[in-house]
C-alpha cells in the first residue's frame, strides 16, 4: 500500500541523529537501530520539514538552493518506511519496535576507566612483560601438542567446548563494554548459528560514531584476547618459579588456552568472514566492500599473469586502496593456511590415528568407548563448523546503513 502524501502535509519526525561520513550523512535512530545514508540535499530537506515547511514548500526551497527538482514525497515515503517519520499531515504512523539492550542502565562513566589512558598504559606494560617472558622462555610458545591436555579425548572435547563458550563470550562482551564506553547502546546475548549457541554482540549503533571511535569497539575483542593470553603466560611463569604452584592439569589447560586464543587471533585474518580485523581495515581505509573488490582485483591480476585477460589498470583512490588491501588479504590468508598446517592438521592426524588404533587394535573397553565418543563429537563439531564458515555465519551483527535517494 502506497503511503498517501499531499503537497500541503507537514511532516513530523522522531528524534534523529545525523553525522557526516564522506560524501553523505548517516542519519539514524538509536532506539530502533535504523540508519541510512543520505546526500546533503536530503539532510536539508529533513531540516526544512522539521522547521514546519510543508512538502511543497520544502521542495521549492531545495530546488532554489540546488538548482534541480527533488521527489520530496518519494523521499518522505522512504523515511517513513525506515521508521524516521512520526506523522504525516497529522496522521500518526505505526511505531517501529524499539531495540532491546542489555543493561540499559549502564553509562559510559561506569566502564570508561577500562578504556582510559592509565588503563591502556597498564595493558601495554603487562603485555610487554608477557612477551619478554616468552622471549626468555620459548617453551611458552604454543605447540599443537598443547591441545592434548588429557589422555581422555572425550574429556578434552567436553572441556574445550565449555572453555570455548567462556572465551568467546568474554571476547564479545569486550565489544559490548567498548560500545557502552563510547556512549552508544548495544545488545549482548545468545543467538543461534546453525546448531550452535553462540555469543553475539549487536553494535549497529556504531554508525552514530565517527570512524576513530569505531576502532575502539572493533579492537576491543582482540585486545581482550591478547590480555588474557598474557595473563595465562604470567600464571604459568608464577607456577614455574614456585610463586604460585598450579596443579599439573590446570597448567596444561592454561597452555591449551594460550594456543586456542592465538589461533583465535589468527582466525581474525580470515577476511571472508568479515572479522574484526576486516572491519578495522574497512574503517581505516574508508572504503566499503573491500573483500569483494580485492578478490576481484586478485583474480584479474592472476588471470593477467596467465595471459587470459587484461590486468587491472584503473586509477584513483579506490584502486590504490584495493591494491593495498589485496596485499594484506593475501598475507592474512597465508597466515591462516600456515596455522592450519602447523596446528590443525597435526591435531586431526594424531586424533584420527590414535582413535583408529584404540578402536581396532586396543582391547581396553574404556579406550574404545572414549575414542568412539570423541570421534563423533570431533567430527560433528568440525563438520558443522566448516559448513557454518562457508555459509558466512559467526559474523558480528552490524547492519550497515542503507542508501536513500532524495
């Protein structure tokens, strides 16, 4: 049904925020998490309508300023569909459902100390000390053997599943706290991804912030990962020196956590997943769709090298940015591949060979049952994870603004 609008109608809006971003303005409503990108003329038309001009009057004044006609009625219909219009000619429109937020009472002042300069200084010093410990004692460098912190494979599967939930939740909660510290509301909760229950942070309101402030939110999860890696290494150091003796299996679990957290950081370079690192690059380079553009660029370069097509020879800023990101894209992919060869392949090989030996050679019923249970869990987990990765799940919920015409 087409929304009826007349030339004499006055338009009333909900509270709308606006911020300049490149060649357009991002306008939005935090309470509904609706954001769109509009040109300068669009923002001027909204301001004219807000000041009490009718649809016809706003169109005439915009034409006088920009020297061309605007479809003000069509523009207002778009704004109404996106939830920005409260009423048209005195006729109230249906309100959009307000977004749900976790801990809505949390204010920037409650968490800003976590992101203060003294806190940053303490973080850097602590991470530097942990790095010094690793350099002084290379034994803290993770190896694929750290995956096997128990002789029971079923126990490994159960504990690793529990720990992964805890660590992923902590990672996502870091994004949540960073968003709160920047003065925007965010939601944090449990969502479905295929057959998994996973932690999800909804920071769509990040579009209210300038680019430099968005970086705090994007970096928060990985910074938290690095801090916890440093904490685990420090705990192992205290145990090794006798200052804080840890039970043997707890020590092994710490080694496992260091390995998994580092692999988690490597995973961030899988750009096709639109990870935190990808969002950071996209923000710093001020270019959207970097992955798609870089993939197209790399394919064209490769085909050109094979003599099966012309190599891209475009110019301009976007071409340069795409070219630069393509280098990081290839480097990140190479890091992920090396990680897979150094860690994942040896772990899978040892698990498979040991389990097969227990199943078909061992006469110990406990080892046979343990191997059967683990293979079922391990196989299902990796199979579903692989499918989820290829389907593009496990993405942070950041709905990008739509682009509107005026």
